[in-house]
């Protein structure tokens, strides 16, 4: 049985392509390269869908407040770097998105789950946010978080 991540656990390291923000059209990054900084990883199902857009625009509108708390924020989905670039441009997102096409990050963080819509079951990313302390430990986890409640919740954690 797979271990479900809990606050206090070491955050799984990853390597991914980051698009947007300081990473421009795409750069490879890892969580370990961000050691010494607070990091917010928010997992979302799909670029440019209603809930995901609400969530991303909430982060956009409060990005300065998140940075002022000394944190970096990254959205994570299984969408391609090209999809992320379009989403960023369309909504003027000032923060980077991580492309997890191989599903390695969603699997490592335990957010690749069975979902159901209109009676049909399928696999997808669960909307979940991890707040990671500068020493690489998980400070807080918010599962199935409402897009509207996302930013106020993470600001309390930072």
C-alpha cells in the first residue's frame, strides 16, 4: 500500500519543465533546486477549464502577497508545456506552471486518483495544494480545495 503524504513528511523531489514566470518558454527545474525557499505546489486537473482558471487567476491576483511571504508558487498539471504557455498568455499568469506529462509528480504526491463524472470513472489529478517549508518538509496539505478558497488558505499557511 502506498504511503499517503502527511504534514511533516519530506516532500518528494521531482524534475519537470517549468513554463512562465522566471522560466520563460521552459526550463528544467527540480524541487531540490528550490531548497531554502518556501514552495507552494498546487495541483490542478487541466489548463483553461473553469475551476482551474478561477484558481489560477486567484493566484495571479494575489501573486505579490504570496511573494511577500517569501514563497514561490508553481501550478502543476499533466498538460504539455505548449498548453501551459497558451494558458499563461491568455490569463496573464505571472507565475510558472510545471508540465507533468509523464505523471511522475502527480503519482509521487498521491494526487493521481480515480474520479467520476456523470457516472463515468476515469483517472485525473485531484485539486490539491502542498505548502513546503524551506527545509523540504511538507508544512500543509489541502485536498479537494475549492478554487475560490485556495489563496486565502495558502496565505494563512505561509
